[in-house]
C-alpha cells in the first residue's frame, strides 16, 4: 500500500472488497482468504506471494504435528472446534510466550496476530459448554497481543487488545485477568511517565482479593513504581516491600499460578524492587539497595529470561544506578550487555533507554573510550 500510495479505502475500492473487512485483515483481527489475497495481489502486483501467504498454515511449527493439523483444520471450521483444539491452542500460546522471551516482541507479533484472528473466529462461533474455555483462551491471546503491541511502542493497538481481553474476562468472571489488564494499562502509563494513572490503576488491580496472589503482588510493585515516579520515597518503599512479601508466599500456593504469570518469581520481584529504588539513586542507602536487588534478581532469572528485552531493561536500570554512583566502568560494561540484548531482540524501547543513559554518560565523562564503545554498540 505504501509503495503504491494507496489509502485503505482506495485499496478496498480497487480490490472490490469491504473497507471494514480489509481493515480487520490489516490489523490482524481477521484472516485473509486466498480469494481476497488474490484480489489484493492483482491490485498490488504481487498476486502469487499474497495468495501463498494466505494459504499457509497459521499454526506452523508451534505445536506437535497432530496438534498443528487439528488447529489448522479448526481454523477453517471454527464452528466445529472441540475441547482438544482449545487445549492445543493453550499449548501454542504458552510456547509463543516463551519464544517472545528470547526473540523479542517484534518477531513474535505477526504470527500471534494471525493466530489471534483464528481464535477470534472461534470465540464468535463458540456455544454451549465449550464457550467458557474458548473465551478463556481468547482473553489470554488478546492480552498477549496487547503486551506485544505495548512493548513495541504501539499504544493505540495495545489499548484495543487490552479492551478485548477485558471484555472476555468480564464475560467469564476471570478476576485475575481483569487485574492483569488494569496492571498492564498502568504499566503503559508508567512508560509514558504519568504517575497518577499508574498509582490509580495499580490500586484498582489490587482491590479484588479473588484475583490471584501473583497478580496482586505485581500490582503492588507497579504501585510502588508509580510512587517512585512521583518522587515519593516512603510509599514507594512501603509498597515494594509489600509486593516482595506477597511474592514470597507464591511457592507455597501453586494453585495461584496462571499461564500468563509464569515469570512472577522471587527473582522477578527483586528486579522490581531494584527498579523502584533506582529512582532514588541520589540517596546512597537506596542506591546501594537498588544495585543489590537488581544484581541478585537478574542473576537468579532463568537463562532464557535473561535474554529477554524486559530483562535487558533491568540491566539498563542497573547501569543507570552505577552511573549515578560515578562508576563509569561498571555502568558502561552493564550497558553494553543490555545493548547486545537490544540488538538481538530489535527492541526500540531498550535501545531508547540505553541511548538516554549514554547521553548522560557522554556529558559526565566526555572523551571516555568506554562511552564511545557503547555509542558504537547502539548504532
């Protein structure tokens, strides 16, 4: 479309298709049929490739062969989904979450959107006793897509997916998913630097004690971030302490586990503590606590999670703490490790964090070869 200078409506007119349908296809909410792909290909001059893409299996390589066959058949027959297909969908989503830890959000988003289009079709057709299970999977897929968009910097599409997840969660009364969506919207506000919505949404996410303990612990940590963003050290310390205490109870309560909360470990919450306290790195006591929590938390993460861009954010926070402490060597060395993660995952967010840190270090230590090395790594 960009190469031809077509708007969505112009392409729809030339391809003799409905603009609303085309919009849903382009936004990943509906799968394109080979027939539609052919019409679009005729207009755009790439018929064979678009038809081939539309006909390719949606669930390819992310499940065992029998499960892939079942899911690809179900994608073409959404009204005939069964419990086995729903179970296979949950397995695929779990694999996609793990893959995103290593590959980054950018690479995972396209297949997840294609699969979500199928899941949305199943949700539209689901009736009777199977419907709650289908909606459960649909809410999880929408929440994951919302996270992928958010992590990629697309707040508008992220908000739309989170609204979809919230609607599904409300239908089946899933208090934990409702809390999750509120927390993720609060996290989006934290990324935007808006302390008020961070605190308000995090508090709302903690209100319902029927939500899983893991999610309430995360919401407490998020509230602490909001207080830290506002510069209020006392409530920030209090809430992050509460979050760590709640997290310590998780090992003895396996029934609290949720598929979308597998990373809520003691190590994760130590990293959260470090991020919160890093806002007060100008205070020696809190700076030392922040560095200790980030070091211990990151080292205790599983090896695959250490490679994720969100874990790279903890390294960037640790590098910033060392910069505040005046330790150029440690700051640059750790920032370089984070830069390698940013490069491998294609994370613009992590790269932006490191670029801002590099600018601060360049002012503080002009002409330092270690800062120049970081600059080169971020190119």
